[in-house]
C-alpha cells in the first residue's frame, strides 16, 4: 500500500496547478448539475438514521449546502499550495467566490 501511495503522490505532483484547478471546477459544476440526484441519495441515507443522532444535521444536504460546497471547491488557493489564482477563475464567480472568507478562517489577512 505504501508503494501505491508513493506512485500516486508522484503522479499527483506532476499535475499542473492549471489542470488541478480545471478538475476542481469540473467537480463543482457536476455537484450543482447533479444536485437533485445527490439530494435524493442523501434523503435515502438520512431515512436510515435516527434524526436524534448528532450527525444527522451535519449530514443533511440542501441545494444551498451543495452550492456552498461547490463554491468552495474552485477557491482552494489558500488551502492547496500551488493553486495560487485558482480562486480567480471565472467559474469561481458563478458560485460566489468565497476566497476572502476562507482566507480569514485559515488565519489569512485578506479581509
């Protein structure tokens, strides 16, 4: 397993920040585009849980929550070294670029 992890790390280190940014944007787009299917699967999962379970509220999704997750994906420049500028991608604006808020949460001084 360690050898497989090393091979994966080698492959990942060869991926350019631009490619990584494009992948993050594609995943964000897919989350929003498939929100109905994701919400239905989430409802099925939650129906198997006790609503009093402390994880229930944290696992419950909504369209707004999916859009929030999608908006965070393209804006990883402070969380992922090497992705400087990822939050400036035009699609980041589509989901409401939250770069300033993320920087503040991570101890940055962007705001």
